[in-house]
C-alpha cells in the first residue's frame, strides 16, 4: 500500500509538471489582451493601408505571456489590429520586444527595442520601404557606459526633424540608471548616427524621476513635456522651454502638476505631438485591474499652461482575454504542497540522523564525540533561526549567531574538505598521467593553466602583463572557447541520462528506488 501511494503521488506530480511545461498557460485571445500603451499617430503615404485612409494609430500591445509588439489600428480605434513591428531572432536589439513607437514624417518610426541581453532598452528605427515597415538591423542609440545617466538603457525617446536646423535631427530621451530616469539629449546629421550630449539641465525636475519626455517645436523654441514621478510613485507632468542648444532651460518652466483623470485611472505614459487642429496627446492610463488603455487629450497651445482636456478616455482598449489552461493558475498551490511534502522528508531525515547518532552516543561507540558535535551544531543553528523569526527584537544577535555557525564554521569546514579532495584528485592524476606525446603535453599545460587561473596566485603571477597574457584570461579562453564543444557534448549526455533516470523513477520502473518501501 505504501509503495502504491508513493507511485501514484510521484506519477501525478510528474505528469502535472510535464503538462504545465509543455502546454501554454493561456490559449487564444488578442496580442494586446493585457494592455495597450505608448501610442503615436502615423500618416505615411505610400503604405498599403488596411486601416481607413492614410492615417492610423501605432501602439504597443502588451501580453504577459508574449513579447511586446507594435500594432496599428484605425484612427478612431476601431477595425482590425495588425502588427507592423515585431521582434526577430536575427535582430539583437529588439529580440525581446518592441514598444513606445514615435512616427517621424515622412517614413520613419523610432521605437524602444528590448535587447536579448537582460532586456536592455535601446532606441531602434523602422523605415517605410516598399509599403512595409522594415526595422534596421541594429539600434541607432544604445545604452551608455557605467556611471553615465543612461547606463541601464533608454526608456523613452522623442525625435524632432527640422531640415532648417543644424543639426537637422535632435532627440530627447529618458536615460535609465538603475531605477532613476534622466532627460538626456542627442544630435544627428541623418537620424542614424547619433552623438550624445549629456543630461538636460531641468531645474524643475530636482527630486523627480522622468518617465517619458516629448519635444514640441514652437516659435519660441522647443518645449519639453515631461512625465515624472516621485519616491511614492505619484506621477506629475511638467513643461520647460529650452534654448537652441537643446540642453539648457530658457528661464521658463512649470512645476510638476497632477492631472485629474476619470474613473480613478492613473497616468503611465504620454505621447504629445502636433496634429490637426493643434497638439494631440495619446496617454496611457492604468486601470485598477492592472490593464492599460490609450486615451486622447488636447494639450493647451499657450505655454506654460499644462492643463489637458480629455477627448476620448477609451480610444484604444485591450483586446479579448485568452482562455486559461488552469495548469499555470494552480502552480503556486502545487508548489506549496510539494514544499510541505519536502519539509516532512527533511524532518524524517533529521529523525533518522538523530537515531543513528543517538545510538552511537549512548553506546559510546567509535566517533561518539563527533555525534555530540552534530547534535550541538544542529540545536544551535535551529535555535538561532527560530528565535530570530519569533522575536524580531533579537534578530540582530540571533542572526549574528547563525552567521557565525554557518559562514564561520560550516563553510570553512566544507571548503577544507573539498580542498583535500581536490589535492587527492590532482595527486592521483599526476601519478597516473605521463607526458609521452605532444597531445599529452598540451593537455598537461592546459590543465596547469586552468588550475592556476582558479586560484589567486595565478592572477598575482601575471598581473603586470598585458591582459591577453594574464593567466585568468587565458584560462577563460581555453575553458569556455576551445573546450566549449566538449562541455556541451558531455552536458548533453548528462541531461539525456538524467532524463532517462527521471522517467524510470516517474513511471516506477526503477525497482531500486522502491526497494526500501516494499
């Protein structure tokens, strides 16, 4: 009976995780089922238009189980929603998605691409060619060096093209440095090769973090509309009039003000640009359920007024939600059940250890002093942990006691044990290995370099040499370049064997695993 229960539970748990891994968490639904964000009005002649007329809205489609893409829809938000910019495995800088488009007449669309390297956001470009939007293979503006205001990427960009200006292409963007966003400025002669000029001196943003920025050319100069938030997450909007250099304020700005929005929605992003008969703002509003929608507003034409008039609070709304496969919905509950079962298994293991060591202590068998050390260490570490969790006031000294036991005793003892094991392995390999050929000498030299590169003395021996001659660099090249194919082959064999063993245990075909309960 015990064996049957274990077999059934093991099979059902394995079957659940296999199905949960293979089946998608949700089926059907629209590509923008979880939200629509960061919209821009597009008026590009020569494009094959399924939407009515030659004007439509391009926006970011959000779905949590997919990568963000840029879709288009008719100007009034009705009709089919068709993709125009999607991620591609051959493009490094928008491999994980595309968002926040901005149309720049007559045939350019700048957007934020999420790179394959930790989803780092960069400014990418798609151009209208042969009736289709074709993204450039590389980003036009990337993240900065460590310490720069855009070292973590670029979260938003606003591009202005003025053929009569020098240079004709200018960009104001939000540089990300950790959780902080800073308004920065860049210039370009052709809109492809950009030169960063640094952070914009906005006195009205002291203590605020920028979310998005919009540059509006006017007769008085360039007006920056900036959406900011403070430490509490409250968002405000502010404006500033810039000088011709694009980086200094012309003595006129407004303090951040809050916008009154309908239905308790919160403002997340806003894209502002010239449109008939004046300025048009497409704002991203976040509802209480977490989904986002796009609303249209009319900003004032008179600077520095910041009041926005709502035109359509639900211009573009999320599409139909997909159907859930239920398996992913109960993943947390199943994990909790297995954690409880694992806790019982750990408890049974501790009971078994206590019985073995207890018999040794009471009978004064060989090694009974080590058994006493086991009981003392186990009781001490358990006491420190439980007391720290049940008495928050004593967390400091209890945590220090646990750190002393774990980091001061357990880890050094473990390091010593594995160091002795490594010495025995090296000694055995030295006695068994003989350099009798060129290949053997090459193998011995590679092994020596790898061992020296793993310890501090290897770095010390070559620290004054050029980087390409330093032992850690050579070790990394030998280990991760030349040896890469062998490592992959070995890992592939290991994983295949592990999969076969797991299937045998799962299907109760491994009699050895059940021998103890028969």
